[in-house]
C-alpha cells in the first residue's frame, strides 16, 4: 500500500511540473521522459494487483471501476505516445493543390495523411488600430524613410505636425481602416501593427487531390476532426495572409482515455455514495443504541 502511494505521489509531482508554464510550452517534455513512463507502468501494475486481490463480488464493482479507469487513462496515453503523430505546418490559403502529407519531427521526414486537405478561405477581424507610422519618400535614393510613430487620437485623427493631419473620415470608412494614407509632399501614413480579434479558415478534405470535398469551418479553440486526425488553427501570415499555420494530431489512444475517465468518475461516485450510506446507517444505529440506553436508565 505504501509503495503504491509513493508511486502515485511521484506521478502527481511530475504532473505538477508538467503543468507549470514555461517558454514555448517546453514543460510538456516532462511527460515524455523514460522515468515518467516507468512510473506510469508501475502505477498500472499496482492498481491491477489491487483489483486482483479483491474478491469479484458486486460490492467491489465501484473499486474495480475506479482502478481500471486509472489504468485505461494511462494506457491510452501510452498508445498515443508510441503510435500517435503530431505536426505543425503552414497551409497556403486558397491553394489549388491540397497537401496529402505533413512534415515530420526530423528533417526530410514526412507523415502521410491518407487524404488531402486544403484551405479555401481565410477571414481575420482586427481590433481598431492604435497608431500609424509616418514615412517620407526621397527622390534621391527612391527609398521610403521612417520618421516616427504617431498615436491615434480619441477622435480617430492622426496629427503629423507640420507634415499634415488626417481625420478619422480620411483614415476609416465603414469600420475599415486605411492601410496607407497620403499626406502630400512625399509624406504618408502607414497603419501600425494590429491585434487580431478573431480569425477563422475553411478547410476542404478529400480522398484524392483532384476531388472536391466539403468545406468545413475551423476556428481558434474549435478544432476539426477528420479520419482520426484533429486540426487546430494556431496562427497565420500576418504580413500578406498567404497561409495559415495549423497543428495536426493523430491520437489513437483518445477513445481509451475517455472510457477511462468515465470509469473513474462512475467508480468514484459509487464509492462516495456507499460511504455516505454506510455512515448514515452507523449514525442511525448509534442513535438507536443511545435511545435504548436512556430508556433502560
């Protein structure tokens, strides 16, 4: 018993370490270390041994479910670790040539999908800009020279001093802010970096490169699943919007993990219910004995 508790305690410490946020999400490497895999295997053996020692009575169903669920969760994670695939890649927008394989973890390695995927549409919505950059064009070298960054005033105007002033009506029409505004005499304003508020893409899946499959909408935090693969919208080309950045994952142990979670939930709930019922019976019997003693007195 003490050995099992020690194993689970160390596993919990590993999970805490893997949950601490660090740069570029490198904390997840904790879950790929050989030590963590060995601890998972030992925990599974301990839980299976605990189930074997119990008599196969219906009263032990809750105990069996809770422990078997923990084993299934770790088994599903191991299946994904050894047989799953993951790739982050750039997918051209409105490409006429969908891709059928993804870049692997090592240079030159590819992961065949078994189908083709392409991006047919991309839409991004930005927050209103907060600044414009002032430039001057020099005829001598035919180059644009940066002068300064100017904030957008509360009324939506930009004051460039002696070089001119642009009102909100000059810069914004129908909630669309101008990318460039000419101030005259070789001076112009260029919109500053904008923060995306929402972006989405349409992906088209097909069995062959020539076939036209149905387009499906992909949004941030709303992944798409197709033929065992899950696709996440990660980023996009913020300069010219020529491509989107996707993360593709094949997780064969996903169903096993879900079954394990439900087994743990049901088994733990049954155990809690049984303990509460037993406590009520014990309290009732204690109350009856006290009443009986009082009556006898």
